[in-house]
C-alpha cells in the first residue's frame, strides 16, 4: 500500500506526512541524541520539535506543523511516551487529523495504519478479517487471516490511528478496550493471540460537538488521555496557519503560483472568524452565526480555491472576485437561513469597512 | 561570634524547609527576621496554639487607620518557620526591617510627595521578583497593603483605597504593569524591577516561578542559601546603577539591627531576609554611613496587631500583590511527608469523586505517569504544578476545563482562613464583634456560605441585626442572598451569604471612630449620615437600614430629619419615591419588634402630602413624564395596599378619582387610574367611561393611550366584559384608514404586553362577537342549578356592595367557568 520512497510520492495528489517531510524527519533522526522510547523513530523531544518547529543544531529549519499552545503537543507526546492511548478532541477543522498524522509519522515513521470511523465501521475493521476463499478451502489458519491496521500496528510496535472514533457504533468501539488495556488481540478461531510489541499505541480523533455521534463509554474513555485542540486563539495565528498551508498546497497542486496576498488571506480569515464567533473582531457588533462550522480548514480551502481561479482564469493575482464564490459556498450551507446570515453580514459589516469596498462588490455580484 | 544570613524566597515552601534544616544545623542564639520591629512585642503570640496561619501582621497609623500595611504569613512562609523555630528553642526573635512607622509615614501633602511614591515604589520594585517571583513578595509590604488590595476587590468595598494617598495607589497600581512587562524599557530597567524574571529568562524559562521551583523548591536536599546569595550578588552588581533611597534605608536599618545584636553579645546570630538583601547585609558598610542614611526619617504613630488572613489573599488572583499563585500547592509541598506528586493527584481524584465524577485509582496511576513523562520531556527534575495540572486535565478530567477549575479553586489556591488567639491586641470594636460572634455562634469563614435566619427566633434576630449593623459600618461580612425563595417565604425569613475577608479588620479599625461597640458605632454612623443626607430617598434608605439593624436610638434623629425634608420638599414625585421603603420598614418593624411610632407619623404625613400634591403633579404631562408618574403611582398604590390602612387607602382612591375626572390629565394616566379604581370597586360606570374615551370626539392617539393604561396589566378585563370588548371593537372598526395607521403602533404596544393565551382567548371572543352569538342555553333550569350556585358562592367571599347574585345570564359568564 505504502511505498515509502520519495519518488513514488511525487505523482500522488497528497503525499503522507512521512513522505512530504521525509527530509526533516531524516535530519531530526540523525541529530537526535536523546534516549528514544522502545519502538520510536525519534526521541520525544525531537517529536515535539518536529510538530512545533524550530532550528536544529546544524541549522536545518524545521517547519512548524502545528501552530498553537506548546503544552498541548507536550501533553500529547508525553502521553504516547507512556504507551497510553491519546484522544484528540475538538470541533471540526481544528487540525485533529493533521496532528494525529504527524505524530504517527514522527513516532513510527508511518501514518498509514488508519481506521476510518464511520457509522458503518464493522468490528473486522478494528480487529481482523478473513480471506473467505482460503477460509473455506483450508479452514481457519494464519494464512486466511487478514489483519486490520490495528493488528498490524501491534505486530510492528507502531502507532495506529482511529479517525472519528465517536462515529463508530458503540459496540464496535468496545472492541478497542481489550486492545488498549491488555495490549493483546485474541484470535479465538486460531486459539492464539497477537501481543503488541513495545511502541504500539493508538491516537484517536473525535468530535464531541456534532450530530450523530456515539458517546464513548467511560470504560473506553478512561483508557485515553484527552487533549482538546482549540480553535486558533488570535487572528494573526490563524492567518499564519492559512498562509502556510495554502503555500504548501499550492505547491503540491502545482498551481501556476500566483502569490496569495496576505491581505486577501487575512480578509477570508477575518470573515470566517467573525461569523464563527458571532461578533466582529473589534467586539462591537453582534452577528448571526451560520449553521456550518467555519474552521481554519475551511479558510484554507477557500483560499486554495481562489488561487486556482486566479491562476487559471484570472490575471494570476488573487483578487476578491476569486474568493467571493468560494467564501459564499462555505458560509451558505443551508440555502435559506445561512443566506440571510451572509447577506446581513455583507450589508452591516463588510459594506462599511474601510478598504473592503472591492470585496463587498465582488460578494454582491456572486449573490444570486 | 558569627552572623549567618539566610536569603529566602518569601512564601517559598522549599526555602522554609531548607531554612528549618539550616537553622537546626547552625543552632543560633538569636533569630533576626525581616519585618517591622514594632511587631516584636507581638511575636510571642506566634507560639500560641490558637494562632493558625494564614495570618498577617497589620500595621496602621493611629491618625488614619485606613493607611495600613500587611505582612502575611502562611504555614509555609520561611519567616514563620523561623519564628516557630525560635519559639520552640526558646530563643529571642526580632524583626529588623525599617519600622512601619517610617514606611507608613509618607507625608500627606508635602511638596516632596511626588518624589516619595517613587522611592516607595522603588523599594517595592527593586526587590527580586515583582509579583510573580518569590523573593519580592515582601516588597509591596513596605508601601502597600490594604490599599492596593481593596482597589481591586469589590467596588463597594474600595473606600480605603479612595482615601489612600497617591503614593500607595501608585505603588499598588504598579503590580499589573510588572507582569505585563513593558516592551520599550531596557533590560536593566527590567532587571531592577524583576531580577528573578531576568535570571529565569537567562535560564530559558518563561515563568520565573517555575524556574524557582526548578532550582530551589523541588531540590529540597541541596543547601541553596550560598548559591542564592551568589546569584543575587552578581545580579545586584549588574543592576545597581542607581539604588533607591528607600531600599538603602531599609538595608541600613537591617545592618544597624545586626550591629546592635552583636554589641549585645549574642554569639550565633541567624538573619532571615529576602534573598535580594543578602549581599547588602553581608557587605562591609561603615556604621556611620548607615546612621547618616537613617537620619531624619519621617515617622508616624502606628499600631500593630495580628489579623486572620486567607489563602485567597495570598494568591495572585485576588489582586493582592503577595503573588503566590498557588498557596494550596505550596502548603501541600510543605506539609506532604513524601511523594508530593502522588499525594496531590490522589487528593485531586478524591475531590473529583466527592463531586460525583467517576475517577478511579487507574486514572491516578496514569496521571502520575503522564505528569512524570511531561516533566522529563520538559527537562525538569520533578513534576511541578504545571505538569500536574496538565495531567489532571488530560486524564482525571478527560479534557474538560470545568472540573479543573474546581481543583484550582479548592486545592491550588485552597481557601483557608487563619485565626488569631484572643489575647491579640484588638481595637474595642473588634473585641465587641468577637464577643458577639461567640455569643451568637456565628463563625467567620473565608468560603462563602448561605445561612437562613428565622427572625421569630431571638438568636436569629440578633444575628440578622448584627449583620445589618456591620453593613452600616461597611463591613459586608454578610450580604442578603438574592433568591426568590427569600421573598416567597414572608418577611420573617432572611437568607444571608456570609464570607469573611481580611480587610474587614481594617474597616473595623477605621470604624473605631464611631464608637466602641458595633451597636454604638452603627447608630452613630447612621445619625451622622442622616444629618448629611441631601435627598429624601437617601434618608428613607437610612431609616430602613436603622430599622433593620435595630438601632432604635438612631431612628428618632433620622425621622425628624426626614419629616423636615418631606415638608420642605415640594416635589410630589420624590415624596412618592420615599414612601415605599418607609412602609416596608414599618412592616419589618412589626416582624422585628422595633418600635415604629415615629416612623408611622412620618408615613401618615407623607400619604397626606402625596394625595394633596398628586393633581398638581399630574397636570400637563408629556408622554415620558406620564409614564414615570404612572410607575410611581403604581408603586404607591401597591405600597398602600400593603400598608392596609383604610383611611389612607380611601384618601388615595379619592385623589385618584379626582384625577380621573379632570379633563386635563394625560390619556395614559387616565386609563390606568380608571383601571385601578375599577379594580378597587370604586367605579360603577366603566362602560360609560370607555364609551366616552373611544368616542369620535377624543383624538385617536389619546384613545390609544387610554387603552394602554387601562389594559396595562392583562386583558382579563376585556375577556370577561363583552360590552367593553364590543365597544373597543366598534371603535376600531370605525376608525378612518389613515388614523388607523397612526394608532396601530400604540395599540400594538398595548396588546403585545399580553400573554399569548390571553391574546388567543381575546381573538376567540372577537370571533364570537362577529359571528352571531350562540343561542343562550334556553333549557337552563334555575331550580336545578340553584344548589350548585349556592355552593360556589359559599367559596367566593363576596364584598359587601357587590351586586347580589342574580339569575344566570349568558352575558355574565357563569361562576363555574371563571378561572
């Protein structure tokens, strides 16, 4: 599935973290002299540096992967170092998956041992499945067993990831309990078990404020250390995150690189922040909030979409007109109520804001 | 002969432990401690078993008690350890800082005042640390105290600060600035203000307190005093370009004190002082220079005593610059025998369990592991409070912040109120209060708690009076709880929220000018305030307070002033405002058994004046004025109903009736009064009046205002009186189109105040009105209905004068149907 070589990564749409940042990881591993927990590619300090960024002794600059409170990442890394499972909680778009992918990449050099949680995730996805042709032909045997990502992680002593844990039905969730507490996965059909090697642990992400989630049972909950990822605290932080990610994405998508004007990014972030928090940045005006979650991830996709528009159809410079349609599409999820919210926002806030005249006009034009 | 100087971190538990060990090893024959020497005669009290920290030494000037300073001591304060050590080994102990007489003697209006705050500030800020770094906590004691803390606590209590001098405010206001740090100032300037912060920064820590935890508190085994002294020496050499005058004075005084002790022949002298002062005390300075520095210091007369203190006051959150962010954690570090991390997390788990959160021992185990892993990741020798907090959040609280806040409040700060022995010197007022607290079994505590008093029980009545009297003296130990149950249970029950704050002791000392007992002082204060009071409402409030506090002898004075002012006051509206509290007071008086004779006289006079003045007050009003007056009229109306004095009520209703009939009154007012009179059964001709009001001769706007007044509190009248509804309906239907548009908003305003069920019923009635009325139930048999009617009538108390129950007609809803 994963061909870890950088060459294989060049053609893919979105390389894995360990592919994209292979250079940084290699340098870190080379210069890392601190003790590494069993099964870890890097020491906890190096993992922290990889996520938060910094400069290595030889001058290599490590780009920050997560912009936010340092203590959160420290708690997360310390949790993994004590072979505890880590639960990343937060509203959509707060970089839960992003953090979990990079943690897995830094700790085990492999972020692909992934169970994607959905309402239909079966127990086999968490434990193991069978190659039924072989099962019928030869009866239960080691060869007929198809190990799931968790089982593979246990055998290798690597970090497994469970995305959207709360979307998984409760009875399936409970299959994790034994794995997390006993660190073994029994296979009663073969009368054997898989015992996890050192270094095995689980990073789960979950969304606690959404519809259609299955609460975690307290038995499962207490097997996790919980870290709540917040939305970016300040406008500057968020602009920073968006421009950094947009630059990377633009490179990955090989857009004819128009420069994403910081001014426009700031504008998009401001709009989404204001609508999300229900009041303007100066705190003077109350606003209605739309139904969708307007997270940093949305801001990134709006700006990237705008960049593509500007590159292919515009004059190569990111202009308000390139952003207006994407922004409107993000804000107006519910065609009736969100439309009112968006229009009201345009008329009461955007119109009179100094320097936002072009932007206002562009948004008005896209309104059907 | 040897002199050993121990530089400690104020309120540092690690310092305290190290100091105890060091003292035991050194075996001094005299202990000198940084602190105001005026407290020396009080030091023996520290050994009293009834003395429980946190306590504070309080110094106040005799001329103006609000100029005060505190020296707090918690169980983990090194100075406290030194004191206890001295007492345990029967050694003499002395305080050697600059006397409070000098530090509190900032000249009130001298021209040098603008300079003085600077030096006072300098003394407080030159010490290491500022508000968040340990060794400086003593700093602010020199110049601030009650003053800066009261500025930042509840607004009503801030009077001490208001009266304090700019010197103190300047010094107090400095603290927040220190934490914020100023970007534009040079490194040396910052080093002078916060040397520990600079040292910590140099060591790669953002938070000076954490750094200190690292190098001192968590490495309790090492002998740190030499190292600290060295660090301070270097730092002082680097920063001391322009020493502050006040600091030089303090250090000169300390050196002189040490010299005196040497002269007296002590052999082994231990000096315990803030780390910052160590180099200065070790320095060889000629005695003559110190004597010159100390020459001609201004002095004032001060008194000192011990007062109970709280952990909340030690914590930074309270705004007091003492600057220990986590007194509960420090106490834990100091008192826990071993394994502080495990003990702390176990205690946290128990606390959460008490609150009903499912926290198991497995949680605690994982929390300990996480805390230790975090500490290792951060390169700290042992897990500190930061790591414990993170571990608690991630494991014990499962990511939630709310339970964490509980732990912060109950454990990290750990609210505790100290106590002082009875033999502590106190002002008479404090003694009186103490005696009353004992007698009424009302113990002060720092944690707010609710208490309900049944005023019919003598002891509860006395408690209530005591609290009310203290409130008169600005000692808000209790405040009435604002909950609904309070009201519904009648006037004999009072619910109070009790919380004792240390600054109350200062207020009591201040209040000493009014008298020697709580009762006398409160009475004197009320009388004095009554004499100064400007307006009637102020006086009535005073009267109410006097009654609540049971200050009978103050009442006549207040009442006579009140009567005088009421006579002179020509403004009826103000008189109307004054009436309700007085009537309330009258009723309290009944419950509390206070004589209310003089109060009744005043109330009687007020009612008469109001009734007489009402027509004049109601003449030619605009909309806003009418609305204001209406509110007052409604309050007076309710108040008089409460008073239940037939002559007054009759007089009032007469006045209202006269007003209703005068053609000049405002529509809103007239409508409202019509309704009040109708409800009081004084108006036989409501349909006629309504018909007049809605007839075409009246301008539609006035009609709408009239209706608003009439229907202000509910549409029941219209629902139950079909005739009125019909009148209204036909008026509305006959309005020309343009007038209708003009009147619509007014009508809408009226009907919008009614509840949805009322509006629904009204609509249903109107629907019936439009449709042909349902045929009257012809088959009604009066003879068969008679027993039912008689039964219902026996439930309903009928007023004399109401029409006798006639035969049931379809127009009158049958009694059975009325809700």
